[in-house]
C-alpha cells in the first residue's frame, strides 16, 4: 500500500496512507473529521468518470495512516500535505477539502503559496475562525469545544453515535439520503481513529485562518450546507467567501454537515463545473 513518510515519533515513522487513481489533471481530496479518504467515495467515482486523476489520503491519526500522539495542529497538517504533494510532484492540480480539510486548504495555500495549485473548493469548511469572540459573534463558544473534548475523553464510541446524528441530521435524512449501514460504517471509521488524535483535533477547530485566506490568489469555490449543525453556516461559508478575493460562494439548501454523502449529486455537479 502507498505511504509517504512525514515524520517520526520516538522509534516509529509517521506515514500518510494515500490512494492515486485515474489519469488526467490531478485532484487532491482532503477529508473531514473523524473520517478518512474513503469519505470521498461518491466524489471520486464522479471525478474518475470525468477523466480526472484522483488522489485521496488519510490525515495523520485517521484511516490507515499512522496514529501518533503528536502533530495535531494546522501547521503540521499543512506540512504533511506539502510532503505528499512534493512526493507525487503534483503541479497544476485542483484540491477540495471538507470540514477540517477546508482548514488544510487554507493553511497550505497561506503558507506554501499557490504555484502548484490551479483551483480549490472548500466544502462546509472550518475557516475562517470558528471561535466566538467580539469580532466573530456568530462563532462557537469555547465551552462547546471543551464539552466535546470531555465527551470524547470519557467515551469516544458513545460520543460518535451522537456525533453522527448531527453530522448527517439523521432525524431528517436517515433512510432517505443515507442508510443505517453507511452511518454504521462512518461510526466504525471514527472509532478506529487515534484516541489521542480525535481528542486533540477538537481544539484545532478554532484555528484562525483569516490571514491565510487573504493570501489566496487562485479561483476558489466555497460550498456550505444551510442546515449544518456542526459548523454553523453563519460563522463559516459566507465569512470564508468574504475573505478570499474573487471567490465564488454557493449555499447547498437543506444540506447537513455530511453533505458529500447526503447531497453527493449537487456536490459532484459543483466540483465538475468548477474544475472543468
């Protein structure tokens, strides 16, 4: 299986698992919390059918990648992405990131520039700055992050059952836009991730990406579900669009946070249109 080494923890190498399929202009897909590159199943299928080369990878701590107890911050996540891009020598590639993956796009482009990247899509992303402050009144209070971290620490398996209810808005979508089996698969993926990593990621969700976004000088499409119960649309999608000069914004009506599955047809159409 293909891996890229991105660091070391004591005697153990830290490696990212990735998959690289298809031909044509490459697209890098960056998954959200607490999933893996497999979360892009429906998008990968559409992009491959459109003649694109599709690269997915698992963030450190998740999926088949190494599960270190260090490196759960956006500077490290962006450095990991840069090592993958460099190892594969990707140029003129497109990228899309969901949720935490939107933060990776922001920090990667802010820190490493846009010389290699053609276009980017941020889907229900965590930028620009999720923490509630006087400057960001629509953000999430610190105590909510603390409560999530405490719940994960107490019983990750139980918490991820509750998490999926809001990730997919199961009271509205279960049996209609997502099956019980897919929800169970997402739960298993989450529980299989690094215990240290899943807990540590919570405090990264209020990383400040505002300076990163202001540096982006390539075409960017921002998508966000209007019914997102994980990352409030008022704090994220439109605010990200405002900070990226020349970006395009579209709200996905009625979509939950896990819209890459529940609203895959609309997401795929937007990706194919924007990347064409």
